[in-house]
């Protein structure tokens, strides 16, 4: 037996970016071949896409972990790593993507609608892409960024124009079986329907979908019975139909009290007060059914809702009932036209926008927040001194050093960027890089080991440095 699942939690992991490659071209008779390390490939995204052929979240119930492919690392001879394949996940029409806290991220309605739930990490640049006029042969490469990881809740809300609501065994499944080609399970005991059934109905030139919602009972909005799990499936319905059982023999029940009980649950659930209602007095073919229908019609007519006497067995009144549903759906569609596609407005970042902030935590740590410095830290290989020096130069050009000083940071103050914490040393000469051995930076070496020639070269580099606007020095800080 097929299990219906309409709510599940996914653990999503996008692909990691591939590391850049540090390589120096070596070929006979070419002693100065230069850097030729390729860039790492981008990690794959995790994308949710609506597929009309999928009707349940059952697959995710048993396989809740989704992971996209990682990007491949770069290689020598200027060979870039391959991009990781994205993972496209098929979901039913009407799937709502939420955070574990209940924040709605996307409402996927319509075939082909997609949403990137986790973005793959950037690939790191190889040393060939990091070379410039001053750093002709970088002895390091950037690391690939990790892909996004998150937990999301998928909740299915059926996309139907008409929703049939009523007590268990009121005949909702029987009605949908004769109005459409759907073949739901039908039996003579309560709660036969354990999952919503969808059917397509054509009345004249109007085609609409109809949903058979599992039976509701008093207290459904608080989780009693099956109501709480399936009330969400009528949120999208344009018309609600009260299916009233004229053959019930339970004490204390009658058509008016049944409708009042269901309306109380719909009101407590909320968001359905504006939907038009239609009453279907079902099972008029049973003994005394028609007499009871005549008695309650006058009382129910005072509510102002259309009332139809129908029988799923003899099909009495179903033609008029179907056309009435079509008219109500058409009126609702005319009053609620589809929303216009959202216009995307691109607002370029101002050239003087630093895109980072410096704040001091309660423990005295200065925290630098911003997409660029945090990304640079993630892509830095902290086992390589030259890579650390390159990061320091980039942060200084961005203005992080000046911002820390303006915030009151003193030498030796703890500073945290992303997940990396270090002691701030403003005495380091940012921008005074002097080429040396691959993977080294004299500014991070012990001063006793720094030769006079290196110090003289650093001062000369500082004097000869071309700096037009005070920030750019020929390096790509994107």
C-alpha cells in the first residue's frame, strides 16, 4: 500500500568548491615558465523543481539527506577543475519550503517552478589567476568555499479549485469518484480516506480540480483525528463544499449541527473565511433522506449558500451540482487573477560601500562581518605564510585595518572574521610584499631572519608602488 507523506524535513548540502592549484610551469630550456595553476570548479547547487508526476513527499521521508556534487580541484598547465553537477530534486506541485522555525522560503506552484535551496561553493583561484605585476609567481592558491548546508521543511498543500469537507463517511470519496476519473478507496467505516484525493472535472467549457479531504471532526484544528494534518490541503481551494450525510444515525447529529461544527474548525484554523461555500446534501436516495433534506433546506437557506440534493449512487443532481461548482470556480478566478511576474530590479553596490562592519562583542572581541572578508578568510590556506600575507593585504586595502583602529582596537586585541580568530597586529606593513621563496612572506618571518637586502627591497617597493586611488594596486579582490 502506498504511503502518503505531506511533510518532511530535508538535510541539504550543496557541493564544495574545488581548491585552486599552485603550480609552476617547468619545461626544458624554459627556466622561468611562470605560474600555471588552474582554478577549482564551482560546487553544484541543490534545486527543488515542481514535477506534475510527483504527488507525495514519500521519497524524502526515507532519504532525507541530499548532497550535490563537489567541484573538482584545478591542475597544472592552466587546467581548471570541472564544475560539480547540480542536484535537481523533483517535488509535488504546491510544495512549501520553510525553515525549521516556520519562515517560508518558497511556495512552489506550477510545473517547472524551481528554487535553489542551497548554493554551491565557489572554486578557489589557482596561482596563475593570482599573479600580477608585483607577485609574478604566487606560491599559494585559494581554497574552495564550502557549499551551503541547511535543514528545510517541505510541506505539501494540494493545489485544487474545490475542496470537499465534512464528517467521516459523509460520502466525499463517492462524490469525487463519480464527478471525476479519480478512484479513491470507498468503504462503510469512518476515516476510510487517509490521504487527499485529487480529481479533474470538466463542466461545459470549465475544467477544474476537486480534492477529497479526509474527514474532519470537532477538535481537528487542535490535532484531533486527522484534521490537523490535512486542513492545510484546503488552503488553496477556491470553493469549499460542505458534504452533509443525510443517512447518519449517530445521536446528536443533524445537517445544521454538522455544518456548524465544520465551520468552527475552519474558522479556528484560519484564512478560509473569504472562500465561497456550497452545501451538498448527500445520500438523498436512502430511506427518509429526501424528507430530511426538505426539512433542513429552509434552515440552511438562511446562510445564503447554494444547496444541492445529490446522490453518488443514483447520480441524482450531480449535473446541476457540477455546473454550480464550475460557475463558482470561474467567479473566484475572475476575482483573483494570477499575480503578475515579479520584476527584478538590479541595484549595483555603491563604489564607496565597504560592505563590512566592525563590532565589539561582550567579551571584548572585535568581530568583522561582511561577505567579502568572510569569503576571503574561508579561501585562505593558513598553513601558507604567503597566503596569509596576501589576505592581510586584501583586508588592508578594503579598509578593515582602518576600521579596527577607528573602533578602538589596540595592538594585540582579539579579532574574529568568520570562524577565524587572531590577535591584531597593525604594525605589519600591508602592501609591502617582496618576492621570496614560494609560500613565504618576510613580514611573517622572525625579524632576526630578515636580511638587510629584503628590508631595503621592501622600502624601495613602497616608494615605487603605483597607487592611483589609494586602494587598488593591480590585484583582483573580487
